[in-house]
C-alpha cells in the first residue's frame, strides 16, 4: 500500500466568516504520490467507491490504498470521465469510449469514437460526458455526440455556435452556446430555454435543478434563478469576492450547499441561502488555488481536482482544525475556555479570541515566551509561564511570581485561598489576600523540578520527575517545609512519564504501564485495565489529562483514549478515538486537550489545533475488496489473474501477490488489515496497514485467502475471500505417477534379474574362489612338502659337502703324512743302493698323485654339487682345469693354507692363483672371490 503521511490542514477564515474558524480536514495528494500529471479535469466514482480522475496523462484510479494510471489511448490529455453502471467513459483529443474492468481487476479500453471517426472534426476535444437514461452524451466545443447504449447508434447535435459547456440535472440535459444562451436537448434536438442577455454574456459553470426551476452558476456574475422562463439574480454574501475569483467548476452537494472552485481563490462552500461557509485557499490548506473540478463522493467527501494535485476534504467529519500557516501561534501546549474566551498558550506566548467568533487570535502583551499551563480557579485564570506565574484578566497579564518558571497549579484541600504551584526549582504557594492573589512562600526541602504533582487531604504531595522518578513529600500544616521525603524505587522513572489525580486516585503512567496509588500501603500498584493501552508497542507518551467532566485522557501510538466512570459500577469505561499520533502532530510528552463544551474538545498540535466532537464519532459499515491477484516469476513481468473466479495456477506460478483495499477516504483514521491463507497458515496475521501480501514458493494444493479490515478500532464483520489452486508439476501428476509406477515395476524386474545374475555370479565366483583356495592350499602343502624335501636335500648336500670336506681333509692329511714320511725316508735312506727305501718312496709318490687325488675329489664333488664346474666354464670360458680345480676348492670354502697341499704348491702360490682367477672372471673390486663362487 502506498504510504501517505496525512496532515490535518486548517486555515484562518476570512473576516466575514461567522460560524466557525476551524475548517474540515484536507488530505493532500501530490503528483509524485499518485504518479501522474499535475492537472485533473474531472472526477467520478464507481459503485465500489473507487475514484477516477481525468488526468493530463490518462485515467487515474484510486481505491483508497493504491493509485494506478491507465494512459490515454492516443497519448493525449484526458479531459472528461463519467461512471455509468459498470463502465467508465472518458474523452480526450479526437477520441472517446469506455473502460471496463476485466476479470483480473484491471481496466481495458473500448473505443466508441471509431464508429464515427470520419465525422469527428479535426482538433476536436471532448470536455464533458453526461448521461440520461440509456443515452451517453460526449460534449466537445463544437458538437454533442449522443450514444444510445441499446441501439449502439449515434445522434450528433451541431449547434450554430460553439458550445461553452454542457450540464445534466435529474430530468434534462442542457448546454450553453456562445452568444446564444441556454439550450435543452429534447427528442434528440436542441431547444432554446433562455436567451436572456445575462446568459448570453456570462459563461455558465453549472446548472442545478430546484423545486421551482433552475439555479444557474455563472463564472463572473454570481447565481441566477430561472423560473418559468424568468431569470433573476440571487443575492449572495460577499458576491464580489466570489465573482472576482473567476469560478471554473461547481457542484451542488447532498446537503444543498454549493462547492465553487475558482481560478485564483481556491474553493468556496456556499449555503443554499447564498451564505459563505468556507473559503479554503492555498494558504489555508489547499494544495493549489486553481480548482479545475469538484466532486462529492458517496461518503460525502469533497474531492478537488487542482491545477497541481488532488485534495480530499472530509466535510462530514466531527473533526475540525485550525492551521497556523503564519507561524505566529507556534506549538500549542495548553488551552482553556474561560469566560467565553478561548485562550491558547504556545511557545510564542499567550493568545486569545472570543469563542465561536471569526476574529483573529490576539496576543496578550507581556506573555512573550513559553506558556506551559492555564488554570482557572475561583474566577481567576492563572498562566504557568517560563517567566513565572501570570494572572490573566481578559486581555491583560499580571506577573505575580517571577522567581522561576511555573509548570502547573493545584488547589489545596481545606485551604480555599491557597494554591500550590510546581516550579522549575520545587514547589511554592500562592495565597489570596484582600481579593488579590500573591506569592506567599517557597516550600523548603525540595528543589527538583515539579512538573507533575498532586496533593491529598493529608498534605502529602506525590510528584513525578522524568529523570529521578516518583517522590512522596510530606508538608507541614503551614506549607512552608517538606517534613519527609521518599523516593519510590518502583515504579521507576521513564521518558514522557506523567502523574495525575482521577476520581480521587493518583495515577502514574510511563512506558511499563499505568500505576495507581494504594492509599493503605501508599505503594503504587499496576492498573491492568489502563495499562492495556500501552501493549503491543503502543507507548509514545504517558501524559495523563483529567478534564472538567472527570474524564481521564491518554495518548498512544495509534489512538486517543479516554476513560469515564461507569454509572452502574465502580469500574471505568474505556472509549477510543482512532486517531494516530502521526496524524495529530502533537509534541510527545506535551499532549494537551481541553474541554470546550459537553462534547467538543480542543487538542493542541505543533502547527495549530483541532477540535473533535466525541458525540458525533460514528463510523459506517464498510467493505473490504480484493483489488488484484498477480503472479511474479523470475525474469518475467508480473501477470494479473482473475479475481472474479477461482484461480488456477501452474506449479511454476507459486509466487502470488494479493492486493486488497477499503475505499475509505476519511484518512485521519488508519485502516488496518488482517489476512489468513487457509492451507498455508493456521492463524490470522497481525493487524497491519499494508494492503498487499506476497506468498512465495507455495506448495501445490488448494488455498482459501481471507482478508478483513479494521477501521476506527472496529473490525468489519465482512471479509473478502479468494480461492485458488496451484497445480502439481507435470512430474507429480497422476499420469506421471502411473508412468513412474510402471517404470518402477520394470526397473524392479530389471534390478531383480540383475541382482539374481549378480548373486549367481557371486556364487560361482565364490565356488571358484573356494576351489582356488583349495588348490592354493594343496600347492601350499606341496610347497611345504617340497620345502621339507629341499631342506632334506640341502641337509643331504650339506652332509655330503661335510663328508667331501672331511674326505678332502683326510686326503690332505694323508698326503701331508705321506710327504712327511717320504721326506723322512729320504733323509734316512740316502744310499742309492737301498732299493727297498726307494721302492717305498715310489709307492708313496703313487699314493700322493695329484691326478688321482683330483679325480677322486672331482667325482665326489660332482656328486654333491652337480653342474657347478660346467656353470663356471659356461660363465667363464677362459678358465683352465687348474682354475676350475681352485674354484671347486673355494666352493668348499677352503682357505689358501688348506688348498696349498692339494695343489702341491705354497700358500703364496695359492694367493697368486686366486688373484689371477679374479682377473679372468673380471670381478669388481668390491666383490669377493669366494662370495661370488658360493653365489653360483
């Protein structure tokens, strides 16, 4: 909903106004707010109370919440608009037709001028639209085009001279031509009604039917009566002022008064007797002094189409206001009606005027500065001022206390000739001596600011200090000193807190609630009834005001509350005036209200004041409408859907915006809405001023949207309902589910077969693996058996190697022994003739034959280490038999010392052989010979 900050505008009346100075509230709409052109040429309203304006840029619609502009069909200025049944007829440059509301709530244009396009004159504009029975009349400055809604045929009236303007009364249609007079359409033709020179010379603005005849409003020459062909002038109060203002538009209102819009002097409201009731101009609250059109709606609000904007004047409201456009009065802090004079105290001083008079407020000399309070007591009027205390006598002010500023006054029980006053620096006493009020004394013992205080019969003063909290002060009988002072811990201090006496009880109000003093315990207890007004963040000020009829007034964010005593019980009755703080424009913490009569109250504001008659506060039944339903999708323009029938949306259209409104234009009272979407929400939403709601990512299903409104704190029994369904996506439809089921069965079959095949393969694989494991186990067993056999063979080889080594060693030892014996024999038997010794030596030589020993060794070696010598020969073909022999001995891991006897050489020679053997084998330096031989 377009948020509009309304201000209640009022203005000083012209000196000739006699009934009242206060004016009805004016609601301003600027072009920037309604989003169209400046000028508004004609106004109309449909059965739903939507208001339409013929605007420079097209047809402008306002439903109480939102503005919408429908551009002219040919992009020209729209000059006329008229609602007839369910159609909105409009006229512009060389084009006229009608708009019809479609199912989606939007208007669509249908041209009628196309049927007579060839007959329309060049540069012809249609300035007015009238209707009579089944006929619609489109008026240009040249012709009248009469359209029959039944036969859909046109009849064109072509006057001799140009048409100035056309008019409709209950039974006839009239028009004025230049220099000819007033004509009436009869039987589809023009008929002269009056050609009086006054009507030939003066431009007629409007014609109204009366019981006697016709009432004719002219532009510059006032009102005329036409009765039985006789034209007579009506005498009007200050006719010269009205005529000099050049009237451009006029309408007779439902109460018989006339609303006259002028070119240069704003709007006049004139009674049926010709008496000026109001003259509302730009400096008195109107947006512009040029009034192009006026229209009274179904709720008796007066709409004013201006040269720059639109205004709505609430003529029938019980609220009237005074707007100080000069700034002379300033912000009003207090007011009082005393001896038939209305006194106004502001930050500029004290002003007065005679009550119910049209005179201006007059300043009371000597009171320049801030006025805090006005208090009437015993026929005297006291003024609490920043300079002290003044005694007011008509238009004179006498300063009787100047030691400090004075906040307020209070009478003292059982001390008629004394007054207690709260000052900037404590409390003081005024006393009436010899019929003169004088300052008596300051009360010692308390020097804080005493802005709000009350005193009881026990000389106990309860005082509220905004920054220090609540105090109880006990005074002596002479009211000169505080004998006891108590600061309350609870309730605590608070911004804009206040204290007042109501029905002999003392109340304290701040942000945490309203508390009442218990006279027995002398403690403050929370009053749940009064405290409810500050719930739900409603607190703005704790200001408490008790009027002369014993009502207690409080102010919250959205309401003005007053409580009265019940006549049948001790309970108090709550009354609510649904005017929010944002519209009253009052100073928070300094709200002020005074009683002017039994039911009329004055409330001061920062730019004047307004009065309200609480007996006339009544609110008609109203209806809430659903204005539009749209769907928004990413990367797509919003699309409107039908509001007349149940909605059916695709699954992708699940972001839905719903607009609703109450076409109520008395907008010093806020309209609040509450909605419920069944199928999505379980509880109603909180009350809100927003007139649209967005639902995002709604699930498929059926929904029922309900909305109701609350105006003047009263919820309407009527509600608007809209049903819609969001379809399931294609992949969630019944057909899709059936396909999914069939596919599931097929998939289940495939999966079953796949699993069956898989498990069969797994089974075969498991069997194969088991067989393989068995084979592996068998091979492992065979390997173990082979290992055992190899180990046995190895052991046998080792055993044979050991035996071979033993045999070799035995052979070595035998050869060594034989060699020793041989040497001994040689040493003992040197005789050549001793043949026996020689024979023995030969025998020994035969037994130690190297060849035989090698052959024996080789045969034994080959039996234990087969193919070693062949491998060595294959690897090293250059090896000689002696080298192979050395290799065999080294294979047995024999040392050089052990090998020497076997080769019949020295150990040194063995080392040389080993060296040469390494050379032949080309062994690297780091490789050992024996290590290499053992590795083969």
